[in-house]
């Protein structure tokens, strides 16, 4: 696996959870997994111990030589992580964006060009011959193009799989970077690496992988439309059956109210009394008045970016509050969204509390303490928090997009089936309707018990998802064998 994040070493979003959950699930079967990762400052400062391997790696980028050491560690007992070190490139406060300017690092072409090329250089230098190379998002995209064009016998029989976690991050660089990446002129077409006149490393991954996956079935369909294709819809359509949607899973060793070490009291599907204790606790932690303990409590944990549709929540908040709802929000991201939330919270201190922070333990306490979880994302490739919410008996209210639609089932009081509430147009009125239904259910004890039971019983474990990937890897291996005969 070639990826730019993995929990518990470094995380900015769902990619890290996916890498962790999927590799852990593989490692529990008889698969050997090696994950390649840049040796970022955050990784260096993690509590893990690293062994420095003796042979450094050198790669060429735009006629310049870049060298880095290789550090090894093991996570989840069996998952090997190979970190590629280059302090000039990675010893910084941000992963992709400079926190001081809020802008992408100017040398991201070199940073992720080095990363991709060093990962394949490692394989040759250390005589490591994987059965499958699986790269993730634009940061891993060059691996696909690089091994495709290298015509290197070393990789000739090795199939490439590429996963799109979010099509809106495209790894775009000016056309001159074709030389930096060592790609041929012939690749600079819209069916290759060219995107709106630039070189896109996301396009590189999509065009040159043997198989392309994305993180939910619905998103796999949506990205083939102009609305959510972000200019890539045609190459995605062109990949035909080689583009497959596999919905992400949940690591129930980390997200499980029965054993979660970060919540006030553990609870189970058979006895939810601990959930009320968690609710009281999180209300106190967010400095909301004690009276909120009996009100319907809505939770949000999110990167604060346009994609997440948080403005819809702010729009409906006065109505939500007028019907007795309370809201707790944890998030970090765009300053304007952070400021808008903080201002709203100043106006309604009795009903809304906002924490601008990135805080994993607090995220668990919100999952455990809230009654409802709001995810009105404009688009959402898969989304993880709605699945975490289900396991915590916290009822998700979601927009019917991407993985949110695939993983949440609308509750039907008549049939007693379903585990959440959905709305199909990303507008405040539609969200408010779903919220009204949710509050109505909260007020009817038998329905409320039923929906929570349904939610907690849903199974989205990685083990099941990993089996789908293994079948896909086998398909890629078989097809590759045939094509090189
Ligand atoms: P994305 O990858 O677009 O951010 P996902 O729903 O796929 O969205 O994954 C988000 C992950 O990041 C979840 O594990 C979520 O709990 C976590 N997360 C997001 N914001 C925060 C935050 N402010 N504090 C703690 N965890 C967060």
C-alpha cells in the first residue's frame, strides 16, 4: 500500500482510518501488508519506535537527485510500515498545506514525486516483490503511472490497484512538472495525466492503474457524472468495469461503545444505560446547562470545509433549537466556517457549544453522548462517522449522497426497519424535515428503542470489506498474468 496517512501514525481525515482498518484486516488473514508513508514530523514525533534500515534510497526528479533514508516500524502487531525520510521535504508542521499561509506547499510535486518514486525504488533496492501494489489518492498516483511507463521487468507482472478516496483533491501541477515526474509527453492527454491543462497525479492513478476502486458503490456511479466528476468523469467512464465501488468499513476495535476507553461508561446493545451517562458527561464537557440532559442532543464531528454542508446546519439551527434540540460541534478547517459557528454559539450559549479543535478522544465522547449525528455533506465519497454513529446507537441524519446513502437506511416506524434519517436535496428545508422526523421518533419510546437497536446491530466490519479487496486483488493478478503471457 502506498498512502499519505495511516492511523495511529498520522491522520487528517478518513484516509488514515481506512488505511489502518484495511491493513489490519488483511494482517489478520494470512496476508503480509507493507504500507509506505512519508516520514513526516508527526510520524517522527509519534510514540512508535523506528528502525533505520542500512540502505538509503535515491531517486531522480527533474534532473535532480533526491536521497532519503528508510525507517521501519510495525503497527497493529503485523502491519509493516516503511517510512521514507527526507527532512527537507517532510519535516514540516503540515502534511499538504502550510498551516501558516493556508496554502498548499509549493513543492508538493517534489514531496509526493519523491514519495512515489522512492516507494518503487525501495522494492528494487530491498528485493521486495509484492503481489499487488495498491496506491491511494493523488499522493500515490504517480506510482501507477511510473510503474506503467517504466516498462520495468521488476514490476511487469505486478498489478496496480488505485483507490480514489475523494475526487476533489486532484494533485494538480503545472505542465512543466511532466519532466519533474519523468513522464513521457505522450501521457499528457485527457485520457492520461492531463487535466484542464495541468498535470494531475489523481488522473495518473486513474488512467494507469489496472483496477480503480472508490470508497462506496454510489460514489462510483456519481463520479461518472459532470456534477461530481470534477472534470474526470470521462476518464472514469472510459475505465468501464475497471472502476469498482467498495464501501469502507469500521474498525470495531477502535469504535465500539462496549470497550471504548475514552468514554465515561461503556454500554451495549442490550443495555444502553451507560449511553445516558455519556450524554450527561459530554453535555458537561461542552459546558451546556444540565437541563440539556433530557433534550434531543445532536452531534457534529467534521473537517470544516464547504463539502461538508455545515452551513445547512447553521441555517436550520434556530428552528432546531426552537423545537428543543441541542447541538455540540467539534471541527477544524476553514476560518470562515469556524468563525460562523463560534458566533452562532455566542448567540445561543444555552443550546449550542462549539469546539474548534482536532481531538480524537472527544470525537469518541460525542459519538457516545449524542442522540443524533448530523452529516449533511454536499457530497461524501463514503463518510465514516455515520457508521461509527450507528455502532454507538447515535442516529445518523444524512444527505443521500455517496457512502452516506449506501450505509444509512431510512427508518420506517411501520415496519420497524431502518437505522437513520435521510434527505435527498442539500437544502436547509430538506434537512429540517429529516430533523423533525428524527425528533418525533425521539419522543416515542418504542420507536426510539427500535431505531437504536437497528443502528447498533448494523455490521460494517473491515473483515467483510477486506474480503472484497482480496477478491479484487486476485482478479488483478489473474488479468495481469494473462496480459503478460
Ligand atoms: P473526511 O475524510 O472527508 O474528513 P470521513 O468521514 O471519511 O471524512 O472521516 C473523517 C475522520 O476524521 C473520522 O474518523 C472523524 O472522526 C475524524 N475527524 C474529523 N474531524 C475531526 C476532529 N475535529 N477531531 C477529531 N476527529 C475528527
